């Protein structure tokens, strides 16, 4: 690839369109479609005794009302469990519309279709549901202690139980190592629930063509091909008869990865049943109570270590709140359990988790996907060890870091992709040196003293992490050069603001030697690429980027071969620059890629001047060879799929300086620094944007965002009036430095960057506040009220 594009901070090509109101989001489509709305349960746990729809039937503009009893068997079945696991012994998923029992506030009970959304909502309000309330289970401890059953056939509310253990080099178990260690500590850590809350909620628009029996669905999704396959299976349609397109998507953060949502089955089914376009767009309250949450875990830690802070044995027991259903399996606690190890060489490790049902919104991956919990556990453990031994916190970390010469490093566990947890590359000691220098760690004592002289409390914190990225199983890329010299790139995964259009264009332009402005990129359209996996787990650049690069190399090879015949040259002597293939060292001898694309498609008819150059009498051909050679295809295009051997592991270290107000307990971030390693950088500016956005999201999770359920399973803050997120004024300037250790696992040497910013933030801020206050911080998020209460508890006589 030409150095002029790979590694350059090219401006985002998407932004002019999106920022000037020319985006094309789900709700911009289907202006004449019928509108769907849903009756949702007001109870966290109840039996449905009766549904009376008669009051809604007189609403002018009502088209249809559906309850569970109206659904055909295949549509009415429980939704699929996307990632089954042997440890998930009691997996349960919801039905598109509830049958007999509702298990969380917001579960859909009936669907109304009307002329517009206003009328549909009016009709919903007139439907009477007779509920018999049951006692709900709220919180992991209540569920684990044998509270009322969320699912009557699930003993103890335990959906899954899994133990992974890595003994010491001598084969001694972690618990035995801890018992014999010079020093031991035991403590509990908690992280509360949050929610993805993208700017654009979920949405579906469906259009059925009865003549050719085809279905087109637009969905605000992170996995258009997955939605397509799920819809085809549920509605009994041949896969080629279903198209799913993700238009512009206003953020996803994991919630739009789940598929199919009930609405993604019901809206297309209604469109087929009614013979009309039908659309549903999620409102904000629906997002809070009927989509998905994440983060809620309680962690019980025992650690054994020596006098230098080296971790000899670590035993962690995790209670994971899975909400009412398990549609995405147990990926979140698996990621927590495995990514908890971070960049460290741990002597012996045992991790056990129980994933339990509660009468709350289901839990599925949210940006970070289990990693923030794991990093909070490991980094708080490192800080506890340092405090116990009275050592510098960075010294304890340095004593445990995996060294550069130890890669690939096998952590001897099984990762979320079912493959070995083997770190491919990195330089963790250098990252530590860089973050200390960037934040001014060694000179912080002077800053603290100066602040104290002014009556101010300040503290410093650090957090280290490793992030598994680029998980399989595969992605594809299709590249076509047309006779106007333009390059058309498509890949199956979707975009929600990550800058894919820019980065994938950079890859293609560099591989093919064409100007960037000649490259167009399409994502998330099953008409262009029918096989894909989706956008999650920081995988786009690694998997789709590699597939696009491989497809470009196929196209380039064919272009050089055709050009070599036209120029009577050896393909090895040809170079491609600015869309022209030239003989190296002979500037005058060249042929444009546009011409090569024309020659690659032998034509009988001349549609235009360019096409005339490829017709049968335009140039003498070899009568002993067919116009298209055996094994070739017409046109200058190529398709390739990239399937990674295993995940590649990005890493990073964050540090922050905070100030805590002595009177109000307000927490202010004064400085925030990031050192990040995602392998080779395709576009540093986009990587920094991803990191900055992730840090902002992490600040929200550390200081503001929590799902406040009461004992009745009611979400008390299901609106932006009450669910707090940071303003731009509360996000500090983020100082960033990059370290590049290329991955040997893919053709570009890249690692993912999409979730890096969010992962360690809670741990970093907890450490900094603890340093400022001298009070142990073991629960996040941490509000001023929480800190004020902790101060009062610390001041009480013991």
C-alpha cells in the first residue's frame, strides 16, 4: 500500500453529508408507511389474565391489533439464542409478544398498526390488559439467594455457571497458591447497570412485494445480514427473497447488535399480512425499558502476592445480572472473566461466574462488553496491593507486566470466540513508560503539594487493559473498478459513525493506487454482499479491512495482467499511480485503470465511446483464445473473505488527575491521558476520535450513568430528565499518544480501536478519587452524593 494513504489523518468523508442534514436514517424513510406501536407491560413480573382490545377498535385510522394469539406458530416462537454455550444450561429468550407471563417492565404485549404513529399510540392506550402481579426479583444478590423464580423452570434463577482455572507453572491451583502466599487480600467490588442510549433508537421499515414474493427491510442495526437470515427463518421465506439494508445509523454501542428484536420480526410480518409498508421507530422511554442494558456485576476477589507486588494467585467470583432473558448468551461475563487478566502475567488464576435472571431489562453487550468490569477488578486489585505494601502503584504494575519477548503470550484460557486467549503482540513496559511521562506521574507529588497549599484535594489514577479485537468468524469485501475509473467497495458489516467510509476507502485507494476521491464505499446492504457477521468487538478494520485489502489485491493482479498484454510488458515491471498503470522507469508508457476495466469486459455492443474500445472489431484478438479466458470472469472486480485465526489483542493505558471539592464532593477531571496500541494506524485522526468518544462514554459510566431500579422492578430514571450523562463541558481535553506493535495475524497488521476509550475509565477515576480522598472506592459509578456518604462513613468513630 502506498505510504501516502496508510497512516495519514485523512478527514472523514462522511461528515459533510451527516453534519449538513443529508443523512438518511431509518425514520427518514417510509413517509407513507403505516405505523406500528406497542402495548408494553407496566409490571416487572405478572401473569396476563386477559387482553381486551375492544376499546381500540373504534379509533379512526386503526388498521390492525395483534396479540400473541394472533401470531402464526413460527412467528410466535421464542426468539433465537444467538450464542449458545455449554455452560448456559438454562438459557431463555422472549417471544415477540408475551404469552401468559411478562418478566420485565416494557415487555411487549400487543402490537397496533394504524395510519400514523399518533393514532397507533391512541389505540394502545385504549387496550386493557388484566394482569396478576407477581413478586419480582431485582438485583443479583436477591436472585442468587433464591428469591422468587423469574422463570418457573430455572432453579435458583441461575442461567449459567462457569469456572475457568489456570494453575501455576508447577501445577498448583490458584486457591492453594493464595493460601501459601506471603500476603493475601480479600474484598468486594461492584459496577452498576448502564445503557447504550445511542442518539438514534432502534427502528424497522418493511416493504412486501406480493408479485415476486420478496421482502425488503430497512433496520437501524449493527448486523444487517444477521437480521436478514433471522427474518427469512421466522417468516418462512427463501433467503434470496429477503433484502435487509442498514441506512445511516445514529449510534449503536451494542444494543443494535441483538437480532432479531421482536419488532424486526413483527413489523415485516405485519407488512406481509397487510400488504402495506409498515414502520416502527423506538421512542426514548422504549429504549430505556425494552431494549437492553449492561455492566451490572458483583465481584468477590481474593489475591495472594509477594513483597514486590507480584500476583502469585488470583481467585475471582462474579455474580452477573443477566436481566430477564439471555438472547446473546453469556458473552459479557465470559469477556469479563478472560479480559480481567489485562497485560499481566498472573501466577495462577481461577475465575467463577454465575449469570442470574432478574425481573429487569435483558443484558447484552454494550460498548466495552464486559471489559470495563474486568479492568475495574484487576486495576483495583493492583491498587489494593500497592496500598498494602506501601509501593508506587506503577511499580506494582511493572512487576506483573508481560514482557515484549514473551509474545505470543498464551493466557491458557478460552476467549469469547471459543479460541485460545493468546496475545499476539505488544510492548506493555513501553506503554507504562509513555503514560507515566504523558501524565507526569513522577512529578505529581509536587503538583499535589501546590494544590494542598491552596486548600485543594487532587489525586492521580492509572488503569491498564488488553482488548480482544477482530473476532471472527469472517467478513467479506467486494471491489469493482468501472469503465469511468471509479472504484466501488462494499462490505457486509454496518456503520454507526466509526468512519468506515473513510478508512475502507483509504485501504482501497492505497492498494489500487488510485486517488481517494475515486473510491466509494457501501456497508450494511445485503444486496451488495450477502454474507457478513456484523459490527461489534472492534472488528471492522481488522476483519473487513483485511477482506477489502485482499479483494483489492485480486483486482490489482488482474489489472496488471491485462495492462501487461496491452503494453507488451512484464506485469512485474508495472506500477499503479493515480489511476494509471505505467511501466516502471518509462513515464510515457501507461494505460488508465478505466481503460483496463473496459478491456476486462469484452462487449458485443458499444453503449458509449468507452465501451467501443472493448467490442469485437475494436482490436484484433487471438483467434485461438476465447474472449474470456478459462477461469476468468468479465469485469475488473474481485471478492475476498478474511477469516481470522483468532482474535488480535489491542492494549492501552490511561491516567487521570482529578480534583474533589471539599464541601460539595463534586469530582472534576483536570487531565486525562491515553496511550493506545492498535497495531498499524490506518488513520490516526479516526483512531483518536474513537478513543475520545470512548473516554467520554467511560466518564459517563464512572460518574453519572446508572439504571435506578426500585424493589418493584420499576426503572425510576427512564428518561434523559433523570438518567444523567456528561455534558461536553464535563469531558476533559484528552491527551493521546500511540504505540504501534503490528499484529502478525492479518495482512494489514492492525488491531481494533473502537472500544478502547471506554474500557479502563471507571478504574482510572476510582483510583484517582481514592488517591485524593484516602477513602477506598469499591463501587462505580461514583456520584458526589456517593462520595459525600463515603466521607461520612469514614469519619465515624470505629
